[in-house]
């Protein structure tokens, strides 16, 4: 039975939450492996509509254990509100665990995220201001505090004292703002620790035992490939790896243990925050997609930038993640579009190129080269079999598969769990 990594193949918000919720019904373990509460994963199922930031979308499954992996940075206050909301709405959270190695988002991380953004002026990244960059920077700088530290109050106290001295020096002397109160943070985080203690443990054994039993394990990605600090549009990226490679590190399993890498693409492109996006539409077609699809950020409510499907980026995404199958979401959003475009190349400084440049300034100069396809102009949300989709919709999907270089398994035609077409089985 497979271990499946579910990966954001574009700039995030591809519909990973929906896909994980759908697959989790048959899974035994679901692990979130990267990011933090910058993520917003929407799930619409029999329990209602949820926007999850930290809890894995597998939490609704009748059988799966949901795990926040070591690769996640966790804001405990946000997590507790999320758990309370789930409980109030009748969702069972008794099979939920947090890796003791997951780093914590501290009050100075969120504060510094905002201050750093303001200091960037016109070059701001457009972060979610959830403290994600500063928390991962501290992890790499060996200045982090981990979930497991909350279980050892004396260790936590000493670490917080040492780290906060440095953070307060930066806050007061670099940014000229007030220092943060140590005792208040200590007490607050001790309370969080008491509340979360039953969930915090060493989680790799849970995952490896599940794999050994032949259980279905889902690795839930956050963000998307072009927000990866190595392969994304650096510096307009996030700070942890959303790639399939990141799934191994962030869950604590070896690369040979992943059987399927499912690349989740929207049938078009969106991006929230700053940075290049070659197929962005700043005209009425872009507005039409945004309004039709209600493309507003799940975490920050910001309007998402919308554009046509970028097959140059898609091919690169397939290459660096090694997708075995694709999920194509939001096909229904294109139901009323008479003409569709797919970007098959870029024009850069008068030359035609077919690769995704690493230089952000080069990418900003890229002009998309489009091929046009006729729209199907018919509803798709009721389709449950591939054959039930209009011929032109099937042709559009086939062209995306061909250009992205990988066959699709799942076509999503609506936000709800059941609004899905399995083109081919994801596993036998
Ligand atoms: P994620 O971060 O990748 O989980 O994606 P988000 O939840 O941020 O954004 C995806 C949005 O698309 C959410 O509002 C979903 O409810 C919605 N969605 C997912 N799949 C479909 C689909 O096939 N059709 C439509 N219309 N909406 C979808
Ligand atoms: P999900 O998991 C879309 C973007 C932010 C910003 C950049 C850096 O829902 O797909 P950060 O707060 O991470 O330092 O911001 O990354 N970003 C996302 N965009 N979906 C997400 O997550 C995102 N998480 C971060 O908008 O451009
Ligand atoms: Mg999202």
C-alpha cells in the first residue's frame, strides 16, 4: 500500500486541502510536513466548511491519525483555537499528534515578520506575517524552541531567557520598538504546553510502523513549488520546502519509502503576495476568474492574482518533484470561458525559451507565448466519471497532462469532497 506525497505544484492554494480530505478517508496516517499557519487549506465535507492552518486535512477521516510533522513551525495559540473549533463542530481530534521536534512560532517571530516586511518597503515579499520566515531562520540558526521543549519547563525557561535577550536587543535597537515581556511569554507558553502535552511525542515511529504494516500514509504539503526557497521565485518565496524532497525531511521518512508523488495543479494559475508570475492577467479576464472562483486568500483574505495555466512552470514542477500522477483542480471555474489559453513558452529579451529562469528579474521580463483552445461552455460540477465531462474539457485536461509531462489521476470539479472525477486510480 502506498505512501503518497500531495504536493502544491504551482504557487500554493491549488486545492491540496480538498484532495487530502478526499484521500484521507482511506488513509491510516496523514502528516503535514512543512510550513506553518501561513497555510490555509479549505475542506468542505459532511462536517461543514473548514479553513485549516495547522491541523492536517486528514483530521476528518474516520480512521486516520493526523500528525503535525517535525518540518512544520507551529504557533500553539493558533493550533489550540483550531482544535477548539474542530471539537465544537463535532470533529474527533483524539487521533492527533505533534512531533516533539516541530519548532514553535514565538511572539517575536510574528512581530519581526511584520517589521522586516515594513523595512523592505516597495520590495516587500507580501508574507502572511505569521512569523514563518523568522521561525525557520531561527531553526537554521539553532535559536529555535521546539514543541518538546514545552514539556521541560526548566529547559524552556533557560532557552527563552537566552533567546529573548537577543531578540529584544534587535527589537529595541534595530527597529526601535518596545521589548517583549519574558515572564508573560513564559507563562503563556507554559499554559499552551500544558494544553498540548498529550499530543506532543516522537512521531517517526508512528509513521514507520504504519509503513511497515502496509498502511496508506499521506504526506500533506503546504504552499507550492514556486514558493520553494531553492526552486521558487527567490526571494519572493516562503522559508521551508513545499517540494516532494521536503516531504521526507519534514515527516522523517526516507525517499525510497514514497511510492506516489501527486502534483496538485489548478486548471489555471494564481499567486498571492509579490513576485513574478508570467501568465498573470491584469485585465478583465483576470478579474472574471477571481470573481468566478472567489480567489481570495484563505489565510489573509488578500485578492489572489489570477492567470492562465503556465505549462513552462508546470514542466519544471514535474521535473523537480518527480510527480507520478497529477490532480487537476477547479476545472469547473473555466466552465463559462469561451476561449482558453495555455502558456507553452516564454519570450525573453527577443528570444523564445522553454525553461523557467532562476533569475527573478529575468522571469519578470518573460512574456508568455500562448496556444489557444476553445472553452467547453457547459457545467462540469456534476461529472463523476471522466467520460461525463464535455469533450472539449477532456481535451483541455489531456493537453495539460501532455504539457506537464505526467498523467492525471484526479480531476476536481467543485469544492466539496464528492465533486471529483477519478480519471485513473491513484493506487490499485
Ligand atoms: P490549498 O491551500 O491548496 O488547500 O487551497 P485553498 O484551500 O487555499 O484554496 C483552494 C480553494 O479552491 C478553496 O476555496 C477550495 O474550497 C476550492 N476548491 C478546491 N477544489 C475546487 C474545485 O475543483 N472547484 C472549485 N470551484 N473550488 C475548488
Ligand atoms: P497554502 O498551503 C499561497 C506566500 C505568501 C507570500 C510568500 C511568503 O495554503 O497553499 P510567508 O508567510 O510564507 O513568509 O510568505 O508565500 N504563501 C502562500 N501563498 N498559499 C500558501 O499556503 C502560502 N503560504 C505562504 O503569500 O507571497
Ligand atoms: Mg491555501
